[in-house]
């Protein structure tokens, strides 16, 4: 495979881990970068990292906001491409601890952009989020729509990442692709996400908190579908859109080598449906604590994925009736 390695930031995290494992399986050399913080159980992150160990994987334990550390890793390894999956995640946590988002998602991203700029990286693919659609209500969400009304600081930092990437694509010709992820779930998932929280609570006989009385819809997307889409995007660096016009600007493309894609399942389900499938997989009934909508939450997410389908042949194939039982099987084995 390639001589130059791929940098995967957030390699101890949910999506970063799965991407690193896929790249290793495909024959790439991978440099993983993560600070393994305690936003959620570091033991789960360490367990993921142990599965990545091998001759073709090198791990760097450092913080993205540590500029000298980021500069060193770029200078030492000469990356062909970068998969930037690291971020301070979580909509609700951004209300409690906003400064963590500025450090990780803004300062950290700037350090990554500078590393790519100075070391001839051929393609930067970074994690954006469906959260950027904010107050938009027209569904499915399209990349062609305006995203100027985020409803959480987390979403605002992800929108800022897209704008920061565009400036570097414009100024330095750096190909950048932002992927707006839609509620990713699956084995080795994040403990702060609904599926993990619900599974643990149901198995322990505790009630689950169901916001907006279960009347929310999410475009739950299985991790294997996400990984396949990201790997395909990585192999196709962003290119300028020669038809782009400043008089009528397309929000998802540019005269610069910059691109934005939704990456989701294109099949939103209600929280009620989601819980019912989980109950069936667990063989137990949930005790539901019905609550109003949380600040920063949105009522519905739904991805329009036609542009990604046309660009790289992305085709999600895992419904929740398949994905949730796979998660439950992993959970029972891991926490046996």
C-alpha cells in the first residue's frame, strides 16, 4: 500500500477507532492521535487502542490544542492524508462546559489545518455534524441549505470548522472535505449516546430518560456504513466546482478545493421506534421517564445523501433492526 501514513485524530474515540481499524485492514500505515480524556470512561478508549496495536499502527497520546505536539507529529511522519475525527463531542455537555469546545474544536482544528498546510497533505477529511442544521426544519437536510442558525455551541464550532477549512482551501489550495455525520451508533459506541445509555439502564433495571416524550426523529446511521463512506471520500480529494458562482453561491462547494457532504442513513426513525427495537434485542421492557425537549436538541434529523451517493457511490445498508442487535451483542460480550 502507500508509503506515507494516514493520520487519524480521535483514534481512541468511537468513529476514529473504527476508521483506523479499517485503514489498517486495507494495508495503510496509521498514526493515531488522541488525548484519551475522561469525557467518558477512558477504559473503553484504552480497550479500543489495544485492538489497533501492531506494526503498522503508531499511537501519539497528546492534546490537539497542544500546538508543539501537533507540529511534531506532522513533521515526523509526512502524512499523505488526514482523517480528523477528534473533537469535544456532545450537545448537552457544551452547555455545561463551553470552553472545552473552543480549545478542542477551534484551536485544535486550527492546529490540524496548519499542519496540513505546511506538510503537503493531499486531503483533509474532517468530522462535521448534522447539528449544524440547527433551527432548520425543512427535511431531509440538504447541503444546499443555509446553516446560519446553530442551536448549541457544539453545532457552532462544527459550522466554524467548515468555514475555517474553506479559508485554507481558498488560500493554500488544501483539499478539504467536511462530513456531516448523522447520529452514528454501533459496537464500541460512545457511552454518552442514547443507545449506550438506554442499554445500560434497561439491563440494570433503571428508567431511561426519554426527551420530548419520545416524539423526536433521528437518522441513526450504523458505524460500518459510516466507515465505508468515509474511506470512499478519503480516496477522492475535494476539487473546485468550476460552475460555482459568487452571485448565487452553493453552500456545499466552492471555486476552492472544498466540499461538504451529509453522511447518514436517509431513514429517520422516531425515538419510540428506536426504543422498541432495543427492547426486542434485549428481551426486556424499558421503564420510560418522559421529559420535555432538552435545550440545544432538535426535533428531527434526516440526511439528504444524494450528493454523496453521486460522488462516491455511498449506499447505507444497515437498518436499526440489524444494527441495534449487533450493538447489544457487543455490549453483552464487552461487559460480561
